[in-house]
């Protein structure tokens, strides 16, 4: 299935049930998308400190966002630029597990299930590793990630929180390709 987008491979027939804007983004290959977003920063001092350490953006009502996608050898590298900070991750299929991808941020790897309902793509966390070692569920961040279409645009809503710390970041907005 080389040449077929990562998300199309992971979702199979369900891929067609997500929005046309979502399909356009995930099928674009190496490309850059830009738009605007709102960022809700960390809720606590610990949350703001950890967010800064991980390069997550600080809170702002309206920020430019640019996401550069580089696709090579079955791996998608996503670089998100928001509010002067860059978040980079690598995504690839989880071997032997249909409908799953792995998103890797440095030493951390997250197993994500992809689900499509009502034209919306949702990512649900199903596992986490640090340097390849599985971590107990009690240490996993709470991640909410949804993609959808409104007014012909690709929209996203992503939140990340930690147990005992609270929200690190929530960013939501829209992107268009160029």
C-alpha cells in the first residue's frame, strides 16, 4: 500500500466516512497547511511549566498555526508551529494492529485508535511507552483529538492533560492547504 496515506491505510473502508476536508489533508502527502487557532494553556503552574518543557504553545485567543507534513518511507513527520513554538512528532502504522497508529514525541510513543463517526475523526489513546517500555494507564495523559469539517474547512480540536496536573494545552482551529 505504499503511496497510500497513513490514515487511509489505518482506517481502511472507514476512511471514506470522514469529512472531505479531512481526506484532503491526510491525502496531501508532503505539504504545508496554515490557519488560525485558539490556545488554552496550562491550568496550573505545573501544567504551564511542563507545557513549556515539551514545546507546547502558551494560551492565546488567536494565533497563526502552520503544520508541515513530511511523508517518507511510511512515516509522517508533523511539525506544528503555534505561537513561536514548534511541536514535532512522527506518526506510523502500529504493526499488526489495524486501525491504529503510533505517534512519537521524542522518547514518548502513544498508541492511538482512529475512529470515524458522523464525519468526525477521533483519536483515542490505547497505550503509551517511554523509551520503548510500556507505562501504566495511571500515568497516561488524557488526550482528546477530533478532526472535522465546517464551512468547507478542516477543523481540529486537541487537548492534553496529565493526572494530578490538569490541562497542559488545548488548541483548536482550522487549516487550509497551500
